[in-house]
C-alpha cells in the first residue's frame, strides 16, 4: 500500500540492471516514494525506465537522470519517462523536456544557476551537490527565488538529515547511495526506503 499523498522523495537507482529493477523498485514504491529515476549512465537505462513505467507508472513518476542533451530527452520520452533530471542547467534540455510535456529537474549549485534554470522554464530545481550548499544555503536560496520554486536536495541526504532538510523548506529529496547501491538486495533497499520515508513524513 503506497502513500496517497506524494512525499516528494525521488529514488535514484544509479547502476541498476534492467533485469533487477522491478524487484528493487517494489519496496521503494511501497514505502511511499513519489518518483524513481534511472540515471542514463546505468546499464540499459531505457529498458529499465520502460519496465518501470509498465509496472509502476500509474503509482509513481518514472524518469531519467544524468540527462545531458535534447536527444537524450527525446529518447527518454519514447521510453515513457515523465521526469528529466540533469546535473546542470542546460537550457536546451529544460526547454525540450517542457515542450514534450515532461517535468525537468535541472541541477544547480549556485543561486545564479538556479535563476538560469527558472528563466528557462523550470519550477523544480535539484540542489546539487546539496552537501556543498548546506541547510543554511537552502534557506538563503528560498528567500530570493520566485515563489513556487521547489528545491530538491541531492547528494549527502538520507534518513539522518531528511527531517532537517524538510524543516528548512525542501520540497523533496533525491536519494542515491543512501538508498541504493549497485548489487544491493531488494529487501535492504525496501528497509532503507521505509526508514527514509518515515523520517521525512514525520518532520514538522
């Protein structure tokens, strides 16, 4: 049974294989995550995205990460992706995604980059690496960015600091190695997903 209210939590399955992705994702969906991202530098990423869309597309948003070009955006769209996550603020990637009805999550490490992403049309910005920006940085960004901009810390986030990020105003979190590492067992990923989701949901 999944949460009926979106948590804003995004699972990043870097390095996952298409033959195991559904078993890994099962526990993540059950824990109430809102989205699952397969980075394009994973083995057979489009096959994994397509499998996830077919199995869980009605329950969570499925998308691609480490998207660097407009051509990759189009490939991801054909595989069924709905979100496009990037490590940078490439205007062409953002606008191509928007033009295809997809939701871009460009990565920004400075307010200048965040404003560039917003100017290109993004409303959701990946704070990356969030360990460098920090909690105080997130609070400062929120003071100057346009109302309605949603910030998603990625890099150095996990169950131990999820509540702190939420209390600082994060709209969600992108969970990578704190949730899944290549070769992890599905049961272990499920347990971590539940722990992270509980810490996030219980934050005030």
